[in-house]
C-alpha cells in the first residue's frame, strides 16, 4: 500500500512504502508457516498481507515462492484431519448421540465439511470437523 504524504508548504510530494510479508524460502503447499519462514519487504503490493500474525501458524494452500507477496487466499487454517485418517463419527439429534468409527475421505481443518465412510456400515456420510478431530455428521 502506498501512502502519500504531501507537504504543501514546500511544494514537495514524497511517498512512503508500507512493509509486506514475503516468504524467506519457497514454502510448499500444505506446509505450516513458522516465523523463520518470513521476512519483511518494502513494496507497493495491493492485497498482500502486512501483518505476520495473520500468517504464522497457517497452512499454505499453494506454493509460496521466496520474495513474492502472500495474499489471504494463499493461506488456510491447518488441517487436523488427513485423507484416510481414522476418525470418530458423531450423530446428534436432540438427546440422542451415536458415535462410531469412520475413515476420512478428504482432508480439512476445524469447521470444514468433509466426507467420511462409516467403517461398520460402509456408508459415506458428510459432516463438519470438530476441534477434537471428530466429525459431526449432518
């Protein structure tokens, strides 16, 4: 983001560039980003993230190349369920709670919808990933 500071009394117009955060090295997709993976760079880059707190601990959605800006769409919360993981499937209706073992058919993070197979019945169900890694079936 370019910030213009005009000093009208002197008739001078100068520009100050805001810092953006860029990878210090190439970060592969699905890698968790650590503080040592990032460096500050001055530049005029629309849409680039300038706060490292928004990046650290997130997972790269795509390959992030060294020196190139990081945009919000390049990141996601870290996945806690991977494809083929054994998970607990939970079905809730009122006071009824049914739990069984299942196998994740995709990967995802907390709050994302994912498909899983009930290992007892071999039926494929969809549900939402919970913070503890279980899947609440819809």
